[in-house]
């Protein structure tokens, strides 16, 4: 399970936890998150800008 | 080491958000105690009452709008500018200092104490209709500035602060703001698609219906799509817009039950005037500014050049540094006390308080602002966000120059945010 970070505010999308409030239950792979999705915390950066967390 | 020394040593250390130990910086925040002055606004209904009692003049029920539209524009002119920034090294310390949070949290109990007090005055205070109207406008100033407090709280990660944001918005029925603003406005800011970004040539009175209805539709659509992902329809209490509006309905119903239905027209007036105060601030924050398109069709990232800023101290203290708007859009989660001035950001000629006055008189607004948009884009209005209806008029008034205009002072756009 991977983690992806918003380069603007540091929010991390953790595939294990998903983001239930945004409609992504735990275990939702980042690839299933819609392309037009924006960072839920800052709204400054889009999904395509997210960087994988090593 | 004595107990006293170890206690003060302990006081000089704090734990940052990532768990790192932060040391108290030598730098002193000159605005630290000024932020408490923001709490004067929610006290306005009580201050108005005090002035009426003291002087016997009912006209002082109008003290709220007089302070916001009369005194604050003058204060901005007298108190002047403060462009100083906290050094980068103390930003983390500043943000973890809970004192600043309490300055905003305390707004809420005072806000609602004032509302309850006003309801009592409307129902049992023996006021004339005109005096009641004055009090409603004073309460509206609190309600409008409360949206600014809600804005500061609604951008934070902590669910407690987001909840407080919704409470602060309940008074105006603008609970959908914290949905649309965070997930709509911040994404589409300074583009023609954003209902809350004003276009050049668009008067405040043309902007008002577009932003009020557009923001409402946007919030609903954002929630509909979010709930659809969860396999639900929009008509559920899990819809954050519906639950926020329900909070307002319950609030008004309780106030009407306790104080009588006489309070309802005044509640309506303070709500509409209150959210209009927010919308006039929206109007001036991005007027005419537009983000360019990149080669892949996406808008360029929001940069300091996409918001109007002001360093006027009085309005900045009143509005928790909202006027340092470019840094807010670059770092929406940054707490107000740590927001910075950018030299390269376009500057308003005075603080928001004075600019609001200009906005309600469109000829004055055009005279003050349109040439600033032209100068910002060095005469090339193809780069500006122009109202489609006003396009021909604006371009006839400001034809493209034969040669490029010189860059305005302080312009050196590198997108340093």
C-alpha cells in the first residue's frame, strides 16, 4: 500500500486509510482516485501533482 | 539547577506539529497583542448599547456600520502600512503558539452573546423600528466579520476548528461557504470559472448575484459529487451543506421561540447584509486577475500575482491578515499570524475597509482599480479576467499599447511562493 504527498501542504493520501469523508474507503488505491481530484486540505494542488512517499 | 530555572527552560521549548522540538525565538511579534483588538467587533452590539445609554441618542444603534465603513477606512489612512514579515525560522514557532488560536476561538462566544442580546433588545428593548434596524446592521457587521473568523478556522486540519467554523457561519446561513471556499474557490481562483473571483468591468452589483448563486451551486455540486462517490444521494444529513443550513434553521427557530417571531425579519436582514460584507471582500480580492493556461491546458499554479494585497495595519488586525491574500492562497493552512507580505504581489491603494467603500460606488471603483489592472498586465488586457459583457467597453477604454508598458514597481514575477 502506497502513500502520496501533496507538495503544497504536506497532506498524505495513505492507501491503507483512504479518505472516507472524500468517498475513498480504506484500501482505495491512489490510481482509483479520480484524476480531477484536488488536495482535500489545501485545494492548491491536483492529484497529478502528488508525489509518492518513499 | 533551581526549580524556577528549569520551569522557565521548559517554557522556552515547544513541540511542533511534526513532533520536533522548537526553541523560543528571540524575534518578537509586534502585532501579538493587537490581535485581541479583533474581539472589539463581536462586542459591537454591547458597545452600541453602551453609547446609547451614555448619550441617550438612539442613533448609536448604527454604531457597527459607522465603525466599519467610517472609522476603519480612516484608521487605515492614519495607522499606515506594516510590510514586516516574521523570519522564516520563527514561522513554525508562531504557528504552534496557541495564544493566537484563542484570539479567534474567543470571537465565537462573544458573537453569539451579542446575537442573543440583540434578540432580547428587538423583542423587549422598546426600540423604534429604525433603532431596531440600526441594531440589525450592527449585528450584520459582526456576522460578516464572523465569516472571516470562520474562514481562518475552516482552513485548518483539526476537526474541532472546522466545527467552530461552521458554528461561526450559522448566524448568516452561509455554512456552505466553508465547502465552496476550500474546495471550489481555492482550486479555481482567478479564473473565469470561479464565481467568487470578480472580473474587470464587473460592478459589485453584477458580481453579487453571480457569486451568491454560483457559490451556492458550487457547494451543492461539490457535495453531490462527494456523496456520489460514497454511493449516496445528496439528500442526507451527511451532506455538509444541508447540515450547515440545518444548524441555521435550528438557531433561528430557537431564537424565534424564545424571543418571539419579531426577531425573524431582523435576523434575515443581518444575515443578508452580513454575507454581503463577505462578498464585497471577495469582490476586491481578485478583481480582474487571471491565471494563464499552461501548454497541457491546465491553469498555471496560483501565484502571488493572482491576489490583491494590502499591508494597512488597521484592516489587517480587524481581518486576521486576510489582506496578505497571496500568501494565504499559496499556503491556505498557514495560520493568520504567520502570513507574509510579498513584494511582487499587486497592492491595493488602501486597506479592505476603504476598498469596500469604493466597491459600493462602481464609478469610484473603476477609477481606482481599472488602471491598476491595466498596469499589472502592462497594458495587455488579454491576460486579464474581463467580464464578457464589459469586454468591448473595457478594451475601448484601455486599448493595447503600441509598445509594452514598463513593469510596475516591485514587479518581478518569479512565483516565489
